[in-house]
C-alpha cells in the first residue's frame, strides 16, 4: 500500500492507523498547491479532488476520503478495537465521531488556513472552533479515556489530528482541559509518535 499525505494534514490520521496495525506501506508526500507528489506524479491522476489522503492498494485501486480510508485500514486486521463489528451500535457510534471530526471540527478549522481571511472572519472562525471543542470537552466529562471509552479507535486518530491543529492557528487548547489531556494522551501512543516523527512534526 501507499499513503499519499501532506505533512500534518488530516492524512496524518491514516498514517497513525497504518502504524497501529503494523501495516507494510509506503509514503508519498503531496504538494497540494502544485498538485504534485514528491515522487513526481501528477496528483490529480491519483485523486482528482486534489486533497489528501489517498490510499493506493496493492491491486492498484485508489481509495479517497479520510473516514473511509481509516475504516478500511482498521478492517484489514479483522475485528479489533480500532473499528467495531459491522452493524453494531458501537460501529455506528464510531462513525458518528468520525463524522463529527470531519463535518464539524475539521470544517470549522478550514477558514483559519486561508491566506485571504480577514481579522473579523478569523475571530468568527475561532469562535466556531470553540463551540466544537465545548461539545467535545463535555463529552469527556464522564472520565472516558477515548471517545468510545477505554478503547482507542479510528475516530480518536482523526479527532486528535484535527484538535492538534489548534497549535498552528493560535488557539490555546488548554481552555478545554479534558481535550488538552486527551490530545496529549493520543500523542504519546507509539503509533502516533512514529507518524509525527516520520512527518517531521516532532
């Protein structure tokens, strides 16, 4: 397999889960601005949408969209804690958290990475991110270790990566102490540490 990624982007979640299952895979970094991979390929021929991640299977098939890739990778190892059994409420809850990470938190951060954002728009975007963190902070008020309880899942990989973007846009995550502690916990997992080091983030 080959993972097409961009340093620190949402593709980092797929990178973490590939490490979690001990997969044999290659990496190819993507310059999304130029639309080229480090290996010299036109990235639009891999993913016409132009964004990461994309996962190239040994068969040559290409998978896109982070949540789909995360669930596919986790399923490669059969029934593990990373993804629940098909058709169970646990699986649906994991998908719920994946969707929140993608359609709510990830989307809320989007404007803060725009070079054309105004100061007013920036403050509005930060307020929107804050509301998303308020929800997550409350979710962890019951003392759970990860979003599903004691077990680390693919949803945690995605939520960690997006939460960690706060470090790059001037948002102090310690305003939400439970989320700050959670992010620190996920960051210390060996699979996360390996991915962060490989991408040059630590």
